[in-house]
C-alpha cells in the first residue's frame, strides 16, 4: 500500500482518527456496525469505484438504511478517510511492533515481509481502493495517509540498512518500494482466468520472491562478470 516517501515520523498524524475500544454493549454494537460499514465500503469501492457508490449502497451492504450511516460517519468521504487512514496507521503500528519484537535486522526483514504479505492477502480490496481512490480524500486526509506511508517505508529502510550496511538510503528505499509493488499486486496477480490462487500457495511464493529482491546484492557488491 505504501507508495512514495522519504521522511519518517513518530508523531501523531494530522487527520488520523482513533477509536477507543467500547466498554458497553451498546458501544460494542455501534462499533461492530461501524466496522461492517468499513468492510462493505472496501468491497464496494474496490468493485465499483468511490464515485459510483452511494450511502444507500453502503447501508444496504451493511444491513442498515442509508440515513443510518450518518450515525457513524458524517458522509461518504469520511468513510473513505477512515478506511485508508486507519489501515495506514495499522500498518505502521504493526510494522513497528514487528521490528521491536525481532532479534536482529535479518529477522525483522523476514517478519516484515510476512506481515506485508498477510496484509496484502487479507485486504486486497483496501489495496485497490488506495490505488484508485486516494485522490477522493480531502487534502488533509491525503496528507495524513501519505505521511503514515512515508513513516512505514522508512521503517523498512532502517531495517534494510542493517542488512545492507553502507548501502545508500535511496537504493534501500527503491528496494522497499519495489517489494511493496510486488506484494501489493496480489489483487491482480493471485487471480488467473477469474480464479483466485489459494493463500497457502500464494503466500510462500510471495515471501520468497520478496526476500530474494530485498536480499539481492547491490550492483557494487556483485562479483565481476567473466
């Protein structure tokens, strides 16, 4: 899902929303309905595009009336913002936890690849929505998504610097972006003639391919050709 970026940040991002865990039955029911709306939005936006989906469509897919959507979101653009900003924050938080729990850069890199593959296989609709409909967010929410994504990219760059010491950061950043392109192609690459490849088959293949790209020697490190 990350696209471009050169800066990292640990600060709270503008436009980022947080949703504390509800403590009452009513609160839990409301949160479950909000999550159902986000799941429906990801599916409908991926299938039809943001501009062709109405609030009535979202409500019907989540089992509520169109006007009832306003109990959870002020409008359709807010649904898209919550979907993309929240998932970007989750990627960054999850990636940081992976690195923190890893013994060394090599282990962190393997686990980051597994983490990203899990995301790509688990949320292909979100990837399609991000690719196609990011421009439909407000400028503030676009900025929030891009800032979170830059931080996520730089997390990978920092880990790669430990695996390839002395390598220029621009090259490490290119490796990270190329790997995201490989892994995040799953909404298209795991389908063949309308049939979806099983995750058990796609997952190890994606992980091996991604690690091969990330661990390949730099041009300057390659042995001389004969």
